[in-house]
C-alpha cells in the first residue's frame, strides 16, 4: 500500500471509530423504544405516565408513584448535597492551602470511585437500622435513599463546580480585593456569580446521576410502589422498578419496563441539553462582553 | 451602615464553614471505606480469596467471582479501548470543528450519562436476546464496553491534544505522512494519558452492577469460555446482602471490592503524577 492510500485507509477507520458513539446511541434508542413502545401505546401515554397503580399481574401499568419516588429522592438529595458541595468546591478553589488540596482531591476521587453497590450495602447496614431505631418503620425509606444519593452525587457537583470557580480569571479576584472587599465578599459578589453557569451545570449533572442511580437506591428505599406520605416511608424509583422486575417480566410487562427506560432516557437527554445550552449561553455572554 | 455582622466577622464565619465542609467530605469517605474495611478485612484471608463458594456463598470463598470480574472487565476493555482511542485520535487530529464533531461529543456525553440500568436493558435486549449471546461474559463485557468507551475517549482525547504541536510539525517537516506522525510521534507521547483513560474505564467496568444484572447471568463457577455465565464481585455482593445469605461474607466481598478500587485509583494517580512531572520537566 502506498503511503497516501494507507493514510486514507486509516482515516476511514478512525472516522468509523469516531462515529461509533453516535451509532451506539442510535442503536440504544432504537432498541429501548422498539421494546418499550408497545406497552406505552397499549396502555396509553397519559395512563402510563400518570397512572397511580402498577399491577403487572392484572396488566395495569402506571408509573406515576415511581416518578414521584425518583423526583422526591433526587430533590432531597440535591437539597442536602448542593450546599455541602458548593462550600466544598469554594474551599478547594479559593481557600484550601496546598496540603489540604492534596488530601481533598483524592478524597473526592475516592468518593466517585466507590461502587454504587458498596454505597447501597453501607446504607443497608448503617443508615437503614439507624432510621428504624430513631424514626420507626422499617427504616427503608425516602430519606435513607436520599442520604446515600447525597454522598454519591457530592463528587460530581464538587469537581465540576470547582472547575467553574477556577476558570474565573484571577484578575477579578485581585480587583475585588484591591477595592477593599474581604475574601468572602469577593467570593460571594464576584467569583460565585461569574462561575454560576458552570455551577448550575454541575448541579444538573449531579441531578442526572441521582435520577439514574439504581443499585444503591434499590438496597435502601424499600421499593414499595406508593406515593409516600412522609420521608420515612418506603418508595420505589423508576430505575429500581426496572432492576427489580426484569428478571421475570414477560409480554406487555416486559415492554412496560422498557417504557420505564424510555422515560429515564428522555429525562437524561433533556438534562444534558439544558446543561449544554447553559454552557453555550455563557460563551455567548462572555463574547458579548456582559461579564 | 448598620450591619448585624461585620464583613470581618462574616469572613471568619464563612471561612470556618468552608473548612468544615472540606473536612466533613473527607470524613464521609473515611467513614464509608473505614467501616467496610474494619468489618470486612477480618473475613478476608487466602481461603476466602482463593476458595470456591459453598451454599450459594453462605460460606467458602469468592475466587470464581474475582475471576468473573477480571474476565468481564477484560472483554469490556478489549472492545472499548480501540473504539475510544480511535475516536479520540479522530476528534483530536482529523476532525475540525463541525456539526459532526459536535454530534460525536454530544453522543459520548449522553453515553456517559445514561443510567446504568438502561444499559442493562439494552444489553439484555440486544446482546442477550437479539444477538443470542445469552447470559454470558460476552454479553456483560460488551455492555460494560459501551459504558467504559466515553471515559476512555475523553481522557485519550485530552492527552492527545496536549502533545505539543511542535512534535507533529517536526515529524511532518521530515516528510512523514499524517498517519506515520500519529502512530510514531503523537501516540507514543500520549500513551501515559491513554493508559490513564483505560484504567478509568476499567474502574467503571469493575464497579458496575446494574448494567450486568441481566446480561452476565449468575454462575457460581468461574467462567471459562466467553459464552459462559459469570458473577462479578458487585453482583455477588448484591445477592449476598439483599437475599440475606451471609453478612460476614458480604462484608468480606465488599472489602475485596473496595481494595480493588483503591488499588486502581492509586495506580491511576501515580501514573498521572509521573506524567505531569515528566511534561513539566521538559
């Protein structure tokens, strides 16, 4: 083969590997939809999304309690994780001395690396009994799941918002301090607002992680299909629903689980689009000279 | 101006809060890992690591599950590495900034964020049923490959882009073709970064449970062929813990899994450190 031909040949192979991620996405969407649509169509989209009863034995498939379960656990996890991780990312980006950074960076990596089944196991042996003793009930609850999710989404939010805080030009910091502002005033009034779009992206991605988490939630949430009356009652999330019933589902029930997957897929894609849009807006604003 | 808290005091208070949140985060990691290791390590000995399970894992060891983990992860990496690195070379060296590249980036972003159970659904429908690979190392490994691919792609792309432009200019000036330059100059310079990416992808494959729940099966023997079913460590831990088979063995399995992940993390960090130092030295 001549060099030129070889070059062209290699370029084609690399092109093929390059577009493989697009092809895989399309393949995933096609398969999930083709398996899930029959249930969505036969139950009806509205009845599927807003139906209150999930009873596969009688062919009733409504995922509304699971949607609430996912939203509720995610919302409480964000409520706890956002303040903690924002403080932690500000600490990392602005305040921590180098030694402390050297300790904290691997810590966050470590938190991100722990398998979700380990988090679930930890929740099962520590948090669930704690809840049972102090708040009654079985201990398998919305709050147990949220607490585990909180720890799991910390590293996502911390590392992305730290990047955002660091990318604020150092001159901003200097100018503010030179005007006599304290460090906290500078962070609050200058750095934080400048990094806001990145921080929102971080929160959205953390939210995506919480919505998509399966194993840890399954092990501590109790998995009862209901709209919980309090955060101490058990719930089932969309992801758990799939994992719990895939083992024995057939026919329309099988299809309904794929339809649950369609919801998850759609939510994640929408969240990513929002995150990308915010980043895009930010570039535009900086280019336009608003900052 | 009448303030309740003076700027000086609020600075002090906030600084304390920031320090507190940093230390609390460290405490969380130590709590989780420490608890698992303290309870799990007493169970872990040579018989546990190299023994076969007895009564579904109620006693005995976890050797087949360790083999399963390595086997499935190996299959995943063999598939994901060429795809990820090839894609990274394409993005970094061939593609300009056009719509297609944006689509590829967004595609790999989606791939990186899809919930693992959705991968599990797809793996079951496509690999297990449609391609008829059955519950096997192959089905599980391929499903994990899809999850590890974006991690490898992103890390490799960054490290290829960080190879100084002067390298490829020098090579091209000597008359090398584009592919010769990439193969003999750019890729060797980017290898440590690419290895880091592969290890990160490996970590993702080792820790994953939901995606293999319905693709890899649940064998108690070590898999031999890639069409054999297997049971990687996370899946074994999940079964032990939720079916209440044996708590001591669950702790032991968890400890082995945590140690495995810790080793992977430490190796990655050492590599990155050495790589950064080397690059700074030049």
